[in-house]
């Protein structure tokens, strides 16, 4: 792996992350036996930070974050089209692990390796500095960013969204696997999403 100097400029930091292969042996031992491919999508001065979990298999293949049905749902939640969503001057996407973690023998997603956040996350957050709106997508990101208030689980954390808004919105993962969760929790679409879309428009209007 290349230099991991903590004082690196943001552009150099992104290049360092793209070159990272610390999890090479870990990924080779998964059912997918894939090589590392960090998906890096951030830039200082961004208006929105999307803190997610880890790339899935489709994103690993494409090298573009949320380029899958989960991304379609997330963009609908935010009220953003592809052009704005993928404009790194306005939206940064920083998962808890930059690489696809792989599948286990049963075909289930493996969790993001903690090593990735330990090595890189603090440096990326420092490079991004003060972001007007942060979206915490899923439990791993919520626990890292919120600490104790997120320990009760995703549902309880998202239910308490007003405690964190308007600068932070905790969200469930937009995966199709959570369609049942969305049906059981209609308040998410009725109460949270309108406020989220309003806040997205506000921070974008500040450009």
C-alpha cells in the first residue's frame, strides 16, 4: 500500500485510499474471492455528506457509489437527480468501508471491515471539515458518528431523527431488503422525508 501520511492534502488522501489494499487477504478468503477496489467519492466544500455502510457487488463492479437500486431509492428520498447526486462539489459519499466486503458462504453481505474506518475515516472527516448536512445511512455509520445515542439500533435512532436535525439525519439503508421496514414505519415517509427534502434544498441553495 502507498503512503498513509495523515497530513496529506485531500487530493493526495483520495489517491492513497484508492491505492489501499490492506484487506487483500481478507477479501481473498471470502466466498467472492475478490480484490480490493476502493470506491472514493469525496471533496472538501461539499454540501451533503452521505455516510453509508460499504459498496455492494454492483458498486464494486461499476466503481460508482449507489449505482444500484438502493441508489435509486436514496436519490428519491433526497429529491435529487443523478447529475446533482454525483456532483462531488456538492455531495460526498463516504462509507464506513471503501471496498466491497464480499459475501459469506451463505451469500449474505459481510460487514464493513473495522480496519478501514480506523485507518481512513478520521482523515477524511478532517478533510471535509464542516458539512452543512450529514446523512447517516444504516447502523454502522450511525454508531460511528453518533456514539451512544445510536446503540439502541437503527429503528430507534431513525425514530429520534428530530434530535439530530437539521444538520444530521439518520436513515435506514435504502436497500430493497428494507421495503418491509418502510411499510411497518409509515412515519418515515410521512414525517421524516418531507423535512429531509426541505433541508436538502436549503443546503443546495446556499451554493
